[in-house]
C-alpha cells in the first residue's frame, strides 16, 4: 500500500510536470477523458424530479474545491477547475444532457464550511468537494456514494525523519480550520495548528514553522507534487474518509440517479479513466471502485 | 447548545487561548503603546517623527496583513519564534502563538498610543510647564504629573481599544492557534445541524467576556474620578 502511495506521488508529480510543460495554464488538460453528453436527457427523467428540472433548464451549479490539487483545483488562469471530483461531476452533468465543458455549468467554490448552507439554500445543485460522508451531515443534506475512499496521512519536509502520525504526539501539525482532518490530528495526540487553506499549511511545513501537516492522502500527494521534491507523504492512513456526492434533502430522488450514474461509470470504465487522468498515472494501480451506499 | 456542553473541555481550552492571546498582547501593547506615546509628545524631534511614522504605518494597515506578515512572511525572512516553547498543562505556547501575539501587540500598540495621546492632550499645558518649572526632567514630568492625569482621560478610549483586541484575537484562529473561533469552526463542521445555535453560543460567550472587561473599565473609571 505504502509502495503504491510513493509510486502515486511520483506519478502525480510527473503528471503535473507534463501539464506545466503545456505552457499556457489556461488550456484544458489534454489527459482529461472526453465525456459523452447524453441527448434528449430530459425525456429519461420522470416529471417533477430535480433531474428533470435541471435537464430542462440546461443549467447546473456544482460546488467544488478550488484549492486541492488532484481533486478540485483551479489556478488563477483557468476557467474550469480540474481534478477527480470535477471529473466525476462532469459524468453527472453529462447524464443530464448538459455539456460539462460549456458555460451552462457553473463551478462554484465551496469551502468546507459552506457546503451544507449552499446545498440547503439551493445555491448549488450538487457538491463534489472532497465531501466526507458522515451521519451528522446526513441530517441536513443528502449524501450518497462514496465514489472514493481515502485516508489521512502526514506530509513532512523531504529531509524530515518523521515516519508517521505516531511520532508527532505533542508536536504541531497543521490542517485546515474546522476540518475533520484537524480533529483527527488532535485525537492522535498532536497539537492542531489551524490554517485557512491546505496550501498555507504546506507553506508552514516548507518554512519550518510546523514539522508536519495532515489531511487526506490524495490531497497531500497533490501538494507534494506541486512542491517538487521539497515535501513527502509518509505513514499509514490513520482514518477512513468516504468521499461522496452531496445533494439537497428536498430532492431525495437524486440519490438513486447519482448511484446509477456512478455504477454505470464503474462498469463502463469512465470512473477508472477519470482516476487515471487526475490522481493516477502510468505506474499507479487504479483502485477498485468502492461499494455504494443504498439509498434510503 | 448541548454540543458546546458536550465539548466543554475543548471549548474551555479554546477560550483559554483566546484569553491568553488577549492578556499577553494586552499588557505588551500597553507597555509599547505608552512608550510610543512618550515618543510622540517628547521633546526630541527625531523620536517624535519615529513615533508618528510607526502609528501611521501600523494604524493604516489591516490587522490581517500585520498578522500574516509575522505568521507567513516573517518565517521566510528569518523572523522565527522557534525559541518559544512553553507547555502548561494542556496549554501550549509555541512559535505560532508567539507570532500571533507579536502581530496583535504591534497592531494594538498604535491604538493604545493614540488613546493615551488623547489623554495627554487633555491635560492642561500649564501642568507640564509647572512641572518643568520646578525642575523635573521629561521622564519625571510624564511619570508624576502628566500621565496620572492623562490615564484618567484616556481610560474610556483605552477600554475600547482593549475590547477590540479581545475580539481581534479571533483572527489568530485562521492563522494557527486553536482559539475560540477555530474551535467553533471545528464544531460547526462536525455538527452541521447545530450550526446556528453554535454561532449564538460562541457569540454569547464573547458578549459575556467583553461585558466583564467593560465592567472592570467602569470600576476603574469611577475609582479614579476624583481628580
């Protein structure tokens, strides 16, 4: 497992370098798989469902992260964020008959704190923002999936001797303010250092203010890749995060539809292609698609 | 509200950090602020200029920028506080905490200086002149004649400055100290259904803390009233 992680790090690094080599950051990444847009999608949905309404309107707003390389990341020059969350969102959007690369899709940034309020108020239709499924969240919003299972690891400076969270008891470990990762760090006995963004944490690790930062392994791999050779991901995963899709409780019918699209993508290989284009690479073993939760 | 009660230890620790940030930067800003005020009203032109420059630069800069300077730009330029590492029970005063205290102190000092200067200006010039006439040096004039009267007049604005500081400590929550604001964000993340009651609970605790502070200022004002 650990070996795969290191290989994944190298692969992500290679991927980001090849992207950087494209020069113009505004260009879409070439490796992103093409998503087939379904025609006459509105006919497939029953009247009165949220999917029908969205398909007929031809417009949708998706909540994604902007600051997580590999999952949901948008640099200043590009219009559309990139990453695994975004690719999965594109599959859902295409199933509604909307072209995911057109202006009909609004990619709204949702930080950890405003994902529930945005869904509740209807400001976004779906949230795919490294959104861990939890019982508490399911009381206020709908969550289904998971479409990915990840775990929390530790990111340290490349020349550090630290090999895992066990060695960081009583030491400072950075993570994002108000995130589950920060709680897990504290539960592991380390001193939590809250920051606004993951890149701010990486900055603190780079300049030696804190010895380590911690969050989902996939995010850390992306950060390590961004900071070429100065940071490394270490240790076993010490938590399990089940990343799912968020929708409004007012339209529970979305759950079945999301699961259908996800299942279809697991079977058709679209999920695999999305993983390989964002988190994977030549040497990375693509994991088995996770088992989906039943809809209530 | 039960969420706050269930996590009372974590919440208490968080407010402990809030109060420590406030108390340490509060005392330090009073010291530095008084020194700055002395520079600004003193007889040496160069020092007057230095004091004025400090107030102009720092008071015209947003707090967040001052704090980010010490937290993020500082370490890059070699301004680190790694020598600070004090652990008292669950409370840990580390380099990040120190950087935040320094930022808050630097920022608040400018306001303390101006509050105090307002007080000094309220003391009739004759007082200082009389003190000079009996042969007191500048330090003596300030210490024994001007400041005791100035502090009385400066007390209400000073209380406002310190109350602002107490609330300003929340900025440190986004920059590396798990104080009340950071803890609240953690709790709202875990307990999405309780979001609003959590906001209210934390706001109420702040109201109580500020109320205690203003009560204290009120008491002092009454006690020092007889001039």
